[in-house]
């Protein structure tokens, strides 16, 4: 995410422009799916606060023999949040899912709950979530093991007790294709009194009046049996339910199908490209960059229409003509070709004798590829002889601003954001192939010296470096990358449902949500629902395969994460979830004493024991000008949180040295002399 001051819009412009664009994009309707299978009903009676509570919940799934999980999400329109116009979110795309997000927020309303009196594990004490008597149990039913988490009451609903949800956030990604049970027990109000279980749930637990034909009856029996094996007594429960996590195929299958089809068609050739502009800079104008090359890469389109904002993944001949396709149908090429933009900076240090190393660069929130012109990127280029090339994260690039803003007025439009981001991954992959192919960039005069000799080192391989949104999306891109094995993720994290309300960047969009989806319960449900689709195009859906356990046809990868302590834009707590999930080890000491609010800082992340280290790592960079962020779902807004350190790590010479060494050798070296960084 980029600095909030750089967002090129006001809230009123966002809403107006977005609503107009959505009106013109209505023709790009979501693909139709098979007829709905029978569902239990619009609402789950065990939490009457809102139809979809508790969430996620297998009450809103049905058996499906063709699904990898054996389940299929089945949510009716009547269950979905509606905007102020009374229009519910269209559940069509959600009902293609075979389970819920591996990073899903777990939502429930507990009237009168006091988190402190109950002893619920906060983000500052994640280890408490695994205590034998923890009031919340998150159980992996395949292993019988409990999963760490933190929990918080929605700070945005403070003062609205009847709309304030308890949000349980997994501290590590939930296992794909696995059923989880949530058990709540010993919940107390602010006076310390036990809160009685809901009557409907008590009826199921006691068995009194249970209808054997009620599909909830065998579900509750299974849940209680699971919890009993975990030493949770059924009569201690306030509430319990279960849910299935989406399968690997459900999370990554669309992107892998796009990648594999496109590269099979490309074969051994280089992607077609056109150089549209070459700018040679005299030293007095730019002492670091000698030449900038801009152009376009031809990429097969897997999007409907012209592939612009609002376009959706293309699913074959029946797409858009009213013919149903199954939820398991994979995207197919539309027959069109996208011209993906690119821009490359060749450093002054590059020569025929010492050609520049090659790296893709991922830009920040709703930004542009020209972010490679930032001072820190130019310095990295010049100091370590890198040519960085970038393309747009279409779906979340600058040109998408009106559409994304408008989507928060009617979230039926949101699936297009996730769909276009998957196309952007293919655009990056094609750009990378052109950079290293012998008939690609190195063969073009724009990348040669006056004597016709290449200034870039295609045979030397490809790398990836991205910051902020480039770190978030870059994790997913890394997991599907076949042409490189090492990535630097700058100020990264995963799981937008955790990130958004913890980021100052989301403030304009929060204002839009407050206008169009004002109910605080609906807002938290919306974040959870959006995550189910965002998983297809950000690190959360791919993290379990980002390093080891690679996706089919994909090498293993190493990842170096650079995190800014106290980041105002990308939550460090969400970066820690990513580090636990990918098995990154921590540079220690990570912080000097007194900086962290945590009982055990960086709980669950093993330290690096010796350098150089050849695995994946997370390094915390402390600017010294920021405080620890709020321990709840609020952004660090206010003078007490100091200056935003979001851009601090990437600007440090030591951080750049560590990045360059890692990208070129695979070795992570200690650039902080055995002390916290910097």
C-alpha cells in the first residue's frame, strides 16, 4: 500500500466515479452456475444477529460429490448483506467455492461479552490461545490439534453492543481442504458473570426435541464428538460450529489453469513485445539510471470483453450467453490479446562487460509500474546493478481506482477485482519470460549498447522484488512463478480481511462502506466474504505453497520478508501470520527491549540460528520513529503512533545490500551486526 497522501482522489469522487463506471459495467455479469442445490435456509438459528452468523459455517454448504472437499458453499441472496438501496450481494461467485478462506476471520456475536474478563487471547498474547482452558478452541479435525489465533471485539462497533462482533483470526493459515471446529466456552460479561448459551444451541446439546431429520442434528453431534476428543466438555459450551476450508484446487486452480494454458501455447518462443519509448538520461539529469525503456507485452486474455475494469474471467463458449457451467469449470482464453504495459530502468552501472541483473518489480496500492522511478528503487538499481521491469497489477492498479471504489457501493461487482488480478499475474509471468528469453529483451536494440551488445543479463536469471501491494500480491505471484526461485517481499502481509481496517490507506474506502453498508455486522461479514475471492489473487490463498510444498509444475522458492515495525499501512501482525505459514525464520534480536507490546514478541516464528542462512526469512526494520500499532482492528492514526515507517526498510542501504545478496546468491546475511535492524 502506498502512503495515504498519494491516493489521487477524494471520497466523493470515488463514490461518484465508481457508481458511474459500475453502471456501464453491468453487462459484464458474473458467469452463471449450475442450479442451486437445496440449502438449509437463509439464516442459521444458533446466532440470530445476522443470517450468515456464525461465519464461516458449514450450515451454508451442501454436499457436492464433484468438489475436492466434498462440500460446496451454498448461500442464498437473502442471506447476503445488502447495501442501502436494499440490493443484496450476488452470491453466485461465492457459490463456486468448495470451502472457506484459510485465513478467514471467524465471526460471532456474543451479547454482553467482555474479552478481558473472559481471558480471550489478544494479538499481543497469541500463545494464550493454546492454553488448556482457553475460552476459544479452534480445532483441526484432521489432526486433532488446536490452531493458534487471536481474538478481538470489533473496535469499529464500540458503543453498539448489539452489533459488535467477536472476531477470531487464525495466527497461521488453516490447512486446505480441512474441516475445523470452533468451540466457545466460559464466556463472561464485564461483571465476570458467565454468559448463558443460546437456547437454540442448548436444545441441540441437550438433545431435547432434536429432530433427526434436521441436518443440523448430525452436524452438532459430530462437532461435539470432535470437541470431546479435545477435552472440551459439551455442557461447558456457549456455542460451537464447524466449517470446511477450501481445497488447493479451489484456491489456486483457476490461476494454474491460466498459467499452464498460456505457457503451453507460447511454447519455447518469447512473448511478443513492442518497445514504444526509449529515454536516455544524461548523467547530470539522472546519475543512477542511464535508460528507461517502455512498451507493451502481448498476453493472451482470459478475461471477458476488452479485459478492462469490470471484466471477468472467461469460462468458455457458454460464458455470458445464459448457459450454465459448473463451479469446477476453469477459465479459458477469450481469443483476445491484452497489451500489458511495461517499463524498465537500465542502471548506469550496466555495461556489456557487466550486464545488469534482472528483476521484476511489484508496485504499491492502486499504483503504476513507474514506481520503479522511486528514489529507493533507482538506488537499488545503481548500487547493485539491477534492471527492474514492472507492469500493472490490473484489478488493483491506478486505472482501477474508480471501479474499486464503486465496488464498495455494490459489492456484487467485487469479483471482477479478483479476476483481473489473476490476469495480472499472467502479465507479470509473460514479462518475466521476455526479460530472460534469448530472443526477448536482450535481443532488442533498446536493451543494447551502441555496439549492439546486451546491457542486461538474461542468462543470469530472474528475480522478484515488490513493496506493499507488491509484497502482498507478490507472495501469490511467487507461488506460481516458474522462471525464478527467490523473491523479496517488502513491507508485506497476507489476508486483506485482516489488513484493511488496520491500514490508514483504507480510510476513504471505509467512508464509502459506512455510507453504503452502514451496519457494522454486515461490514465484518463483507470482509470475510471478500477474502474468499481475494484468496485467488493474493498471498493468503497461496502461502502454503509459496516456499516448500510447491504447486504442480512449480519449483520451490525462497522468500525474504522485510517488515516495518509500527507500519501504518500494512499490518505487521498480518506479516507475522504469513511468516508462520511459509516457515520464514526471524532475524534476532528482532527489536530492542521495550518496543513491542507482545507478551512474547514474534510468537511462533523460529529464529535464524546462524548466518548465512539459506531458507526463507523475516527481518524487522525499526525506524525508531513509530510506536507499536493498536492491538485491535484500528489503524495507527494519531500523533501517538509517530511517523509512518512504511517506506523505511526499502530505503536503507543495509536492507538493499541484504536484498541484493539474497536475490543473487540465495544467502541471507546479517547486515545488522547481530543487533536489531537497523
